[in-house]
C-alpha cells in the first residue's frame, strides 16, 4: 500500500483562447492500474449512482497519441510542475501535462463487490519517464486523481495500491473534441491559432468579417462595446463559482478594475458560455461545451481549472434571469445566473 503526497492541482498551463475544435477518437493503450477508494458519500452524476465511503475506485492510466503531448520544458520547469509550483505568468512555454478523463463506469472487484472505473489517457511521449521515474509516476497518478475529483465530484483516498494488471477492464474507445492549437507543429492534428489582431495599414479602412451570420448572439448584460474600444488580449482573470438557493454565482477577480472600465466593457451570457471583455485589461471566455482537456489547458494558468470542470457539470446558466454586480472596491465581478 502506497501513500500519495498531498499537493495542489498544478497551475502551469498557458491561457489559450478557445478555438474551433476537432473531433478525435481515442483508442487507449493500457499502461497500469491504480486502486483507491471513495472517502465520502457523493452522487456520481455521470452514472446516476452514489459512491459510499470505502467503494473501490480503479484508475486506468493509458496512452493515446491523439492526446496532445506536454510542451517542451526544462528540468526546472518540469520539477516546478511536479511540485505544484506556479511558473512565470508571462512565459508562453509554461509546462503542463494534458490528459482526458473518461466518465465513470460501474464494475465489480475480485470479490464481486461494486466498484467504479475511470480511464485517464495521456500522450505516450511521457510513457518512458512515467515507467522509469517513480516521482514522475506519482505526479501522474496525483494529477489523474485530482482531475477525476474535479470532474466527478468524488474524493479519493491517497492510500493506494497497484494491482498486477494493466487495466481494470479494457479502456474504452471514445471520441472527444479538442482544439487543434494544443498540438505541436508536425502533429497530424495541429492547426495554427487564428490571428486575433489584424494590422491595418495607415489610411486603410478595416472591413469586419462576417462570421456565422445565422448564429444566435448571446444575450448581453451590459451594452455593446462602442466602435474602436476593443484592445489586444491582456490576460485571463482568475474566477470561481458557488451556488445559492436559486442562482449559480460566478466570481471573477479583476485587480485594476475602475469605474471607467465598466462603460467600455461587455459581459455576454449564453446557457453554456460566459464572455467578458474589459478593454486593455482582461479577456475571459468560459465555454462549458469545451472538452475537459482544453478547459484545463485554458484555465490552469489562472488557477481556475477546477472551477471550470465542476461548473461544466452543473445546469445551464439562467440567461433570462441573469444579472451582474461590478464591485470596483472589491476588485470583483459577480455574475448571478
């Protein structure tokens, strides 16, 4: 029986803009299996069942080349990631490990008792280090556990064992959607990120491009931005959420916000999306229909990946009944939906 050290979910993923996604099919190759157990009563929404304390949970770690590989990183950057340390927020090369977690499925252990199984799929480029470096393997297991906990709202024991099996059952074939910009150049699924800012020559008038003309625009809580007020993306703000009796409350932390910013800012809501634009300060796009792996890539850098993964599994936002409070003194924006 091994014990995983406690650590915070690593915050070391670049804040990437949501882009057009592509569907990829995973056919995971099993690597090893880890056995844990649930520590408290919880309802597993994805299986419409409950997990009681002591319920065995099997985690299959597996490989598939359709999961983006980690970016290139120095040993120092990798070490910081393994220790859960923050990296330079301005660095475009922050090191992180993409993964995809399956929905839970029900199974039985050797004694015929009920159990749950999750597949955690990584790119095979980390296979060699995972199998040769015990500390790195522990990091991968802990990363898997934390992602499962965020996705399934379950608490897993860090008292673990590794059964002498490659996997509990066969890791399941499934299709996920992910941004092609997460793949490195040369990968079959790679696509370059779209140009977000187009430079216009002096005296030349910019002609707006019409995109998806038939699409329904999200309902705006604030007025639309006046022409010429948009600015380059500065940073993605950190955010969290909670739930009161009737509303989902999303709290966005916006240091530097002033009353002057409010008049030129926009906040738009869709049932599964929040888009905040504060010119020259912040840009936030929470698309809850985005794949888990990409949500993690987008929000790990600002420390909000857990919030994104758990909010994704809540009900749709109440667009018609939504309102927002711009609390300048507290440097927060609170969205009630």
